[in-house]
């Protein structure tokens, strides 16, 4: 439920409400607005009467959140969530572009790609070092060695790094390196992993499971939010349908639907949603036109020889062209790309 405080309610009254929430074995999540504080109280579903909170000093009203997801809902957090990532803002009118290879393959490869995506306008670098491959015999990633190369690429370009975490046991080690955890489609309902990521304060790029409904996606993101990690970006990366002409089907509808249901930023991944470099730019533009708050795209210096996802990887030249076109679309919908000069 949401406990809405009177405008200007003093800190002691807010603390009193939080103490009662804890007494009721619920957890509290505070949103401090300019005029008013709202406190979310969530728990394991056991019934707690709202009158208990209505009687407390400073409380203006108490409302139950009607959706099954609570902290992710717009009802709880009406305004878009906005947070900082190494000098630029996610969730405002600016659109960041995250680019890089599917997998980190070598030091030279990642340093070269990092430099070229930066020159073409990327704001963050992606690159997997633990790869969720369909076959156990396929390349599984460079592990910590790959993170060292990613960290070097960050140092050389200033781009923050986004890397997929696949297991609870990797979190502690990876936190030392990464700016953003990617939670992969195949792990979207790995609830232990979600809870463990929720205990960190590292921002998360949260990918939709390939067969997950929008509601399942929001419920799963709730596992992270309820642990107190509020920096969650949702990513539409395509879903499985009967169509075989493309690797997945981009659920463009999901973008405005998510923007209506949740305050969390929404990122489009046109690489995995199409599986073909020929369609990536079109779907990046469609995503931004539909209201996406950012784009994540696979770029490789030699797609034909990429160890993973070469077919869907853009060359640096094709990426540069895509960025120019996405910029025009962003401006047409009253947004803009992040200006690299704004970075600190
Ligand atoms: C990836 O980003 O390389 C990846 C494996 O993505 P997804 O989890 O969306 O398949
Ligand atoms: Mn990939």
C-alpha cells in the first residue's frame, strides 16, 4: 500500500510510519517528492489493515496499489524515474545509446570497438564476458579477464560499461568493474539472481524474457526493486512468436504499454529483437519513435568473424549512420540524444 503524508510532514512523522511498517513485518520504500512524501509498504501478501497507518500522525491518506506489481507501478511512482549514469541522465528527455559487441573476444577487439562506437556517438559500452549460449560447447566468454579489458576500454574512452551477470556467485566480483549489470532474457525469472541484484545498488539493464508477458516482466523487476535497488531500466529485446523470418519479434507495443504501466525507463534492443543487421536501424528508429528512453545495439569491427551474434552486429560505419537517423527521430518526438560534451 501507499502511505501519503501531509505536505510538509516533519521527518519524525515519516520515521514513525516507517517504524510501524517494520512492526507489521513489511518493507518501506520512500519517495520524497518536492511537496509530499509517499511511503510504499510492501510485503509477502499477508493482510495488514490500512486503518493502522491512517491513524498515525502526519498521514494524509492510505491507498492500496491495485496492480500486482507495486514499486514498479505508476500508481506508486507517478513521475518517470530518472537516474544518473556516469554523467548522463536516464529517464529524462535525453536518449542514451549503449553499443558494443555481443561478446568481449580480446583486448584489441574491445578497445577498437569502444573507440569507434564512442566516435560514432555511443554513451555507454556493452560487452558480454559470461555468455548464456544455447550450446555448452559454444564460446562461454572470457570471464574476469574480459572485465579487465572492459575496464581498460572505459578508462580509455570514458564510456561506462554494461555487462551481463549470469549467476549470484559472479555479483561480488563483477561489482568491482561494471557500471551497469545486464540481466539477460534467459534469467528474467531466475528469482534468486533477481533478489541478489536487488541487494546491490548497481544500476540494472533488465531484459524481457523471450516468452514473458509484460506483467511477468514487471513482476520480475519487482524482485529487484523490493530489495531497494531502484535503478532498473527495462529492455524490450523481442519475444518468440510463430514468425521465423526474424530471430524474434520486436514487441513495439510493449514500449508505450510499459510507459503507461511503469515509471521505469524503457530501452529498445533492436539487435536481439530482429537478429539481422539489415533490420537493426529500422527497429532502433521505431523504438525511439514509440517512446523508448534509450537504445542498446550490438556493434562489431568484423561482424563476419564475430564469435557470437555476428549476423545481427552493425559495423561501426552502419552504427554511425544509425545514430544520425535515431537522432532525427528523437528530435521529432521532442527528445534528444545525450550530448557527449555534457559528460563529466
Ligand atoms: C546479449 O545481450 O548479448 C544477450 C544475450 O541478450 P538477451 O539476454 O536479450 O538474449
Ligand atoms: Mn548478443
